[in-house]
């Protein structure tokens, strides 16, 4: 019995580190959106654009109010840059 240290002398054992769990969750989310965007791209450019705007709206709705205003401005600027770049 003296060979085993007491439980309070051992660090808690986790099967996975929290950072690894977060990285795996983010990778799953990226894979999910990648698959959905690929399917929408196969359907057509309108479906692809609709998917991107839906995803942007969902992400913007999750932000706190102060960050949301800045994010909406950044999104509007990005859309303006795309329009200017591809205007004929």
C-alpha cells in the first residue's frame, strides 16, 4: 500500500487534453461546412452564394452586440470589394 501515492498527490488524468478536444471539434465543424459548400457548389452558383450568406448570418448572430456591428461593417466592406473587383 505504501507504493501507491494518495489520490490528492496525483494530477487528474484526462483521456484527452482540452485543447485537443477543441481542435477536433473545430476540425469537425470545418469538415461539415466544407461538405455543405461542396454540395452547394455542385448545385450552382446561386446555391453556393446563399449557403455562404446563411453561414455568415449565423456566425454574426452569435457574436456579442459590440462585435456584431464591426463584423457587419467588415462584411459590407468585403461585399463592396468583391463587387468592385468583378464589375464590368
